[in-house]
C-alpha cells in the first residue's frame, strides 16, 4: 500500500514515515505545495496525508484539485488548526477524514487502514479471490484455508493484483507501487520478475490455480479463466 505524506514539518514528516514504514506501507513525502501538486498529478496513492498549511499554498486547494482530476485516493487532512470551518470545508471537498495536531501515530495508522479498506475492498477485513483469502489486518494469506508464508513484497504484490484483478498492470506501475520513490532499484524489472515468479510458485504449491498471467510487452494480470 502506497502513502503520500504532504507535511512541511521535518520532525513530524520523519516520524510518520518511520512509523508507517514499520506498518508495511510504502511512503513518499513532500514538504511544499508545488511538489505535492506534481505528485498528485502524476501518481496514484492508496492514501494521502495532507497538511493544510504548506509553503507555497493551501492544502485545501490541493484537495479540491485532486477531486477535480477525478482522483480516488483516500485523503486524511492533518492541521494544527482546530477550526470547525476548515474541517467542514475539507470534508465537503471530498476528504475522507480529519486529524488535529498533535495526534498519536497509532490513531493515524488505524484511520489510514480504515480508509484503504473502505475504498479498495468495501470495508472487508478479508479479501477473497477464488481459493485465496488475504487477511488485511493480520497481513496473512491462506489458500484453501491453509496458511502460506509470503515476503512483504510478495504480499503487497498479491494484494495489488487482487484489488486490480482482470486489469493489466504495467511493470512500471507495479514498481511504483512496491518501491515508491526508490523504484530505480527495479530498473531492469528483474526484481518484479523474481517476485512474480516466487509468488506464483508459492500459490501453486499451496494448491491455487495459476491466475497470474504475463502479458507480453505490457505487464501482468490476475484473472480467472
């Protein structure tokens, strides 16, 4: 799951990255309005953490612009100002939640998880695809009710494929999802090939059918025959 953190306070930015990375989120960060605008225009995220007071502009304008673009990213507003008008305006513009600083990072994590579940998997804790069950809270996978062991990247890849089932995902999109700003390590896409190969092998060994298709010159797709 990929998160964009838009926060200009270095210490809070760093704290959120460290905490959420430990929760197995891929985090990207920006600290000003113009950089945030570029990220929102170019990429898609599972959730955006948006500060209202930014160098160069107001976070509410970013929120409004994201919605005008038709973005479906979950958005949590964070602000030091506990003003009712800001909260109401943000929610009216399409924000999913609102946190007033200071807040506990554990609360932020819970709210992110709730938004992602609601948007991508309709609020269910268990994502089902044929004989495969993915426990979002426990970050575990079962095939025919038997647990299988996946690495973090294999788990993220499987969930990404399942959420986007029957859609062709480019290697570039997969690389961005798994590595975020560090996607250059997947430069030749050898890493993606290795993760897909290992994931497919583990699923087959556990008794699942071979749902992962390689689409020549394009990427991969999870589909039912």
